């Protein structure tokens, strides 16, 4: 299988890449990235400008696409910039993949995603989900993790505190509130595209704990 991976340099996307490189069912991994990453086996990393996507690139045509693109409001610098990455850039790439015939999608969203939310993060995630559903993938799986566990390249103080508290209280917390390890999220994303069940499927945080 030829896999298109968006967000390969992030926490979840990086874990997807690690697992995909080990999986013999995947013959080629196309990873469009902003910054160069080392060549590895069957990985084909295409360094691009996400603001000016190469619409005619042949690698948009894959058997499946996993999207783990995303940022935070703090890192993006503003609410508008956050939405631009998580909504606009994500959809621009997925539209190109779908237009080139890619039939299967697995998307990382977030717990509480709701286009009608008064809060920025869940609202943008919900708007992205709504738009993705209209793209016409024959198999679409949306994962809604809560707190994501793993080693990030950037420091997020409040998230680290929340992870520490959630980790300590894990055994007594409801599954929906427990940490979702990046490795488990990545595994479910890969399983979703490799099985490619027809229709739309939502995987909630309790299933990723």
C-alpha cells in the first residue's frame, strides 16, 4: 500500500511514521513536510510549502491518507493562524488527495470536537470534521483523542502539568479522561487505513486510553 502521511514531524505523525516504516504491508510512505527529514527506507519525504501546495504532484494519489497536521494557538500566534493550519491547510491537502482518487482517510481530531462550540479549539476541530465528511472518502475514520502522551519536541508547560496529574490519577479516572499514548493513536490510525472499512467511523478518547 502507498500511504500519504500529513504531519509526519509532529508527535502523533512521527509515531505513525515509525510504525509505518516497520509495517511490511506499506510499500511506500509519502510525507510532505515543511522541513527536511532524513531519508529512511521506503519513506519519500517531499519538502514543500503548505501555503502553495503542488497541485499536480503525482504523490497525492495514494491508497490511503493519514492526517495528523495540527498546531496550538500559542505556537501559531493567533486564533486566525491556528485555524489556518488546523482547518485550512489540512483541508487543502486532503482535497488534493481526494481529487487524485485517494479513497481512504484517517484523521486526528480532538475530544469534544464541535463546530458549534464557543471555544476555539473544539470549534475548529469540529469545523474541520464537518468539512472532511463532505470530501467523499469511501472510508473515513476520525480519531478524537484527549490528552496525548509522548515526548514532544517543543515545551508545553500546562500540557505537561495536565499529563502529570492525569498519569498519577489514571487508575481511578474514567477511560475518557485518561492519557491517550501517541503510539496507540498511531496504531489505530494505521489500522483504520489498512482495514479501510466503508463509511464514516469515530474513535473516541476512551477507546484510545
